[in-house]
C-alpha cells in the first residue's frame, strides 16, 4: 500500500508537533527541578541558621542564676 504525499506530510507534521510538545514538557520539568535547591542543601542551610541562632542566644555564664521569667527563649 502506497501513502500519498499529503498523508505523509500530515503524519510528519503530527510527529513534529508531538516532538515539540515533548521537548517543551521536558524543559518545564527541568526548570521546575532546577528552581528549588535539593534537600541536602536546604537542610544544610537550615542547620547553619540554627547554629547562628544558638550562638546569638548563648547560655548564661556558669555560676550565674537565671530568672526563669526573664530567660530568653
């Protein structure tokens, strides 16, 4: 069975359209993944912020009593 030129062109156009949509979908997925840092990076940044907070809100020097009502939380 022979395919006419019009049918072959139509099939080619449909396949090109499908390929363009698939490429656009793949680009969107890559951009969505790249827009947010990984779990390890976010966890590391959170731990750094926690460490800085702890350093700023240090403990009372040894031997000094701390009034519970006035302790910084």
